[in-house]
C-alpha cells in the first residue's frame, strides 16, 4: 500500500509542473517566444504552403481515459514505473502509455492499420472543383476504422464528412468541432486517409479535452491568445531581418499555428498511420512528434477549447 502516497505525490508534482509552465508563459511571454522564434531558419523566402498540407507520411490515433478501450491497468503500471524512475521509453515499450505529454493528459495509442475507405469506388464527379471527385455523408458511411469504433462507438456516427480528391492537389483538411464535421482533400485515396487520420485526431482531442489545434487565421485574428507571444516574436524577427512585412505576418501566424500542441499531435498521428504494433512500441509518439517540430515538445503551445475549427 506504500505505492499510493507515491502515486499521489507523482500526480501532484505533474500538476504543479504544468501550472508552473503556464505561469512562466504568462509572466515571461517574450522569453518563451524567443525560445521558439530562436529556431528561425536561415532562409524563409520559400512559398508558405497551405498549413493543412503538413500531415505526415506513414501507428495510430492517440486516445485517453474517455475511450472504451483505455487500458487502466496499463496506465496504473505506467505511473508506478514512473514513480520508480523508469525512463519514458521503457514505460512506453512495456505499457503503451505516454505520461509526460505537453498537456499532462496521459495517452495510449490505437492502431490505424484497419482504417480504410468504405467504398473506394464511390467517388462522384465534383460540380464545385473541376476535375475533382467527392464523397459525402456521415463519417461511418465513408470510412471503416475498427479500433476507433471500439474506442469511441458514437464518434464516426456523429460526424458529417466530405472527402474529395484531385490528381496533383496538395493535402488539405479541417475539423469543425461545433457541427461536428471532418473535411479532407488530397490527390489520391491514400493521402485522403492521411488527412482523415490528422483530422480525426483533432476530433478525439475534443472528446478528451486534449490540447487543441487551430489555424493561422485564428492566430491572425487574436483568437488564440496562447499563441500571441510566439506570433509577435516571429513577426518582429522576420521584419527586422528584412522580410516583406505582409509575408512576415503570414509566416509568423503559420509558425505559431504549427507549434500548437494539438497540431503537432495530429501530424504525428498521420505520420504513424502505417506503423505496425512492433514499430509503435519501438518508436514512441513523442519521438515522431519531435522529428516534426522546431522546438522541444515541452515548449509547444498548449491551449484548451477555444476556436471550434482546426486544420
């Protein structure tokens, strides 16, 4: 029974650490922003692509305690291991549980390997986008995802979705939390699934109250105050470096959006889409995430709720 005080102490320390991070960001926003903006690339004159193009290339959706398939014994085992000083990588390999997440909400992972389009031949010519094809309806009518359905039985039934594709087009997507609805566009079926994996992770974020994503427009409008310091630091640095002010503002908004914890998580989900169980165990999700961002994952921008759409 001695483990209980240790567990409570561990949980309390995580809460205090998280509060301290939020406090530091509030009291010293410029310091936090400079840590992020300090990773300014040597050249930034490249074209700023649609941010929703940045979904990855190839184990699963991250879930938490509201999921029917959440493995609580594994979670308890993970906490006990953490209290004993076991490394995060060892904890993940043995329990499949990630404790030190950016928002301090524990995660486990379900496989996306069974995720497919329900009707690969169900594409219809689009009257809106010349040369494109589309499908639309409730999400469970458009795709099959056995593990996600086990975890959140009503999730796919509750969401409307419109999928579209056109040869040569970049990946784009959006999750509308208010409706809810999931939109995905890409150049072929495979990339449509990758966009869906990204947007469905945003959907799960809303169910679990994970740190949310967002979009650059919301950053520009000031609707994501948690990102203001990062946006301003990037904007000022780019303008000082001689970049066109309008482009600097767009790039700064993109960088703030890109470093939202919810966006980094959704990109990691898409990039782990085709990993098998063994590959997932050997490659923890934070390593996938860290390979995609310009800052340590504990410096990602954490926001909860707020804007109801994410790309």
